[in-house]
C-alpha cells in the first residue's frame, strides 16, 4: 500500500506528527486505539471521517517506520 496517498507530515498540524490527510488524526492516535482494544469497526463508527484504507495506511506507515528503524540501528 502506498500510504503517502493518505498520510502527510505538516509542521503546522499536530506539531509535525504524521496525520491522515484532511484530518488532525495522527498515526499515533490510530495505533493507540488499536492498542487499547478498539476494533476497526469501532474506530470507523467513532470517527466517520476515516475509512478502512486510511486505517490500513496508518498500519503500513508504522510498519515501514519500524522496518527503517531496524535497518538504521
């Protein structure tokens, strides 16, 4: 998945955290909701501006960042 269609980093939005384009919802927010036990269905119900593709983009972004971090270490 090309998460760059859904995720952007803008220093004027949420202090430059990676966010879903057109929202102030950060990748960290989405990961935190999953970590707290929310399901994709619950997230989509609570945040109708999101879509399955946008949530998957957050997961792909985080996985890519983790992969790049391990390579650099």
